[in-house]
C-alpha cells in the first residue's frame, strides 16, 4: 500500500525540509529539490516506518486479545451463591 501525502501535507513539509537543510547542514535547497527529496524518502524510507507502526499496533492488539478472556469474564449463575451470603 503506497503512502501518499495530501497536497496540504506536502506544502507543510517542503518548508520544513528547506529549513532543516539550511540550519542543520548549511545548504540551501530549492522547493523543487526539497520535493524530490521528500519523494525519495516517501518511496524508500516511509514504508519502513509504516510497517514498523503496523507491526507495533498488531503486537499491542494481539496482547489485548490474548487477555480478553481474563479481562472480560463474568461468572455465570451466581445469583443464588450471592443470595446465601
């Protein structure tokens, strides 16, 4: 499943990339260069982060599902047992 950004998200990210390069690497990037760089990262790197997030979510939900019987159990036919006390 390809990861796509909206036009607004891309418009928000491009200035951040330009600023990062200017302030951290002391290199000026044009908007076009920043777009190419963003495109590269979205194609090459973003799937790794996405897959990691899906894996983490799966692990979290599996742990919750495994504990479902213990956390969602209600004893049955207890009316008369409670009545005696």
